[in-house]
C-alpha cells in the first residue's frame, strides 16, 4: 500500500508530504484547489510521461517520491528478475529537469519508464472518470471478464503462443515472396552460370595468357634478338666463346707457375660453360619464336572472353569471376531448397495454429462459464449502490477460427438496464455518468477480490450521484477498503464521512503566488469539512451535528 507521497516543485505545489494510512483515505477540497495535481503527481510515479511545463520553479528540478509497503505483495521475484534491490518499504522517485528530461528510480536504482509502469501496475489501480468511459469499449470489457475469470496467466500464455503463430505466419509469407522472386531470377541465374561454366575459367590463366600474347605479338623481334645473341656468343667463327677458349689456351703454360692465373683460368672455364648454356637458350628461343597467327588469334580471343565476362559482371579478375560463379551455384541451390524450407515452415505454422486454437478454446470456456456468476454478483453490488433494479448482461459471441486474434476467439459486449422494465442496450446508449461510475465501482470491487492489487484510487468517480446513492457508494468503498487500501477524491459529504483518514487540499497565496497544500484532518476538522461540503462556509450548529452523525454512521 501507499504509505507516503512527497511532491516538490510540481505545478503550483512548492513542497508537500502526505502520509496515507490503510483502509479508506478520502481527499476533499474546493474545485480548483489542486486535487487533480495530486493525481498527476501519483501518475508520474506510476510511469506516466513527464513535461517540463509542470515545474513550478524552472530554476529547480521537480522531485516526486512515493513509498510503498510491499511486504504482503509477493513482489520479490519481480525485483529479482529485474535486478532491483528488494526492501519491504519500496521507494519510487521521479525527477524532472527544466529541460524536460526525466529520471526514474526504484530503491535508488535508475530504471526505464517501462519498468516503472510495470511495477506501478502491480501496486496501484487508478479509476477515474476517463476510465469509466472505457466501459464502453469491447477490449476493456473483455479485460474485465478475464480478470474476474482469473484468466490473466492463461491469457499471457495464449498471447505468447499467438505471437509465435503470427511470427511464423510472417516468416512463411516472406519465404513465399522470396521463392516467387527467386523463381523469376532462377532462369537468368542458370544462363549466367552456364556461360561461366562453359568458359572453364582458371584462377591464374589470365596472367599466363597475357604473357603468351606478348610473346606471340613480338615473335619476329624476339627471334631476331635471340638469334643475334646466339650468333655472337657461339654461332660463328671467332665468337665470344671461341675467343675465351683461345684466352684459356694461352694461359695453360703459365697457370702452373702462378696461383692467381690458375684461379682466373678456372673462372674463364666456368664462364665459358655458363655462356655456352646461355647461347643454347638463345638458340632455343630463336627456334621457338616463330610467328603463329592461329595461336595468336586463339590467345587473343580467350583473353577477350575473360575481359568481357569481367566487364559484364563489373569484376576485376578471374578470382572474382570464380567467386561470383560459386555464389550463383549457391543461389540456385538455395532456390531449390526454398520449397523444402517452405514445407517445413507450413508444418510449423500448422502446429502453432493448432496450439493457438486449443488455448483459445480453454480461454473461451472459462470466460463463458464465469459470465452467469459475474451478472449475479454485479446485480447484488448494484443494489448496494442504490440501483436495485439495474441489471448487467454480458453477451458472448464466438468468432470463426479464421478471425482469431491476440485475445482469442471471443467478442464480449456489456448490455445494461438501469430500471425495471427498461430494454437492455449497450452501455454507451443507456448509462448516465453517475450510473457508469457506480457500475465501475461494482466491477472494481469484484476484480479486486480476484487480484492482489494492494491500492486502488477512485478519482472523482462519484460525479453524477448524490443523496442516498452517494451514501451507498460510500458504504461500498468502506467495505472494499477492508481488504485493500483505497484512496478516493470526492466532492460528496456522504462519501467523505466514511473516511478512515481524511485529507484536505487547499490553496494559499504567498508573495502573490498561489500554492496548493494538503493536510490531514483531525476529528473536529473532519466534522467542519463535511459540514462545509453539506452547506457551504459558516455551517450552522445543526449542519455540524448532521456532519457528526454522518461520521458516526
């Protein structure tokens, strides 16, 4: 339950602190005193979005802090799952800077707004005039049925399964789209692949062919140069090798007498052998370097084929061409395997769909089974809030399996008649604001007995009622507060008189600045506040006596 709420620099609140108690906490005050500001601050604690415009003093930050006693709320697993420090007294804080930036903390640990909302939904339920309008919405009506039918865990499991089903359906659609596109591309891929395969591309052949082309293109020049080199070295009388032989012969008689000449003679012999080998190579090159127009044309055509393929596919060399060829092979293989993948995905989708239908059927049965009990209990509660002849009927319609959605196969409609003999119609056509408020109070009373929500806030849902109806609404709130902490903002003295803790919101003017404050009332102050609510300022002794009687009722 909420134990305290501290508000600093928010709207027209400079700084206030409220300590709430268990059971029924009533907040009253004149119209415009700032009761809605209190609810706005509590909304920020529960994860609503912040706005820098809400700061009273833009030179300072806004701080809102709320303490919750959670020792009975079974939230330890939630704190553990979200890596938060647990304490029986949980402190939630929001800070808003003048730039509009907001920070949230749970027990001094920074948290996201989504996490704050998640925790807030487990701690407080705010029922406002706006929420009573949601009674007209089919989705909200179904949520009511599920809460009372204790379907929340089952519904969460169903939604997870439905989400898996929808994801699988999306994946199958994407696979079918890929297959359709792939089949359009397959013939083209095969044509290109055949072209590359027929080319029989070798990784290193381009460089080799370019060398061969260079030789064939200059065959006569190469032949002439090689022949001339051979002739000078060993192809004529008095060639270079012959001259070396003469030199070596001339040294034969003296080399045995001089070590250096002997060594030089050996070197000449080695050079002669090397030059003779070089001459043979030149002779071989000369013999082989014959003009060959046929081979030249073949090599040139082969290179042109490779260049054309590279240019066509915007690649630079044979290595990239071969990589592209392997990619095409894999793409064609993938296209052929798509049909098998689609077949597997269709089987997976079928299994998901069967699981969804099975869980939806269980949900539907629980919903239908609880409807008579809901109608009966709501009728009893309506009688307790001065609507003895009012009746709520829940119309259930089963959707076709092909129209299954994230809530199942059920459509729920609330029909209402406020008076005996009135025709049952959908709520938004027959229920007034006061009737909607009382109906919502009855529904929340039923729901709160099913879920472990520690605190509920009724924000001016008493609009449109008065007199005996207001008294009975107060009695229901009082009874409700025996099991849950209740905070109620009200303008009605009949409801205020039921308070276990009574707070008054009021305005003051200080240095030409209007500020909102709140204080807890003692018994005498409560009596006076209720008397003012009954008869306005300066109530008579009789009105004061009436107020005291109402408080003791």
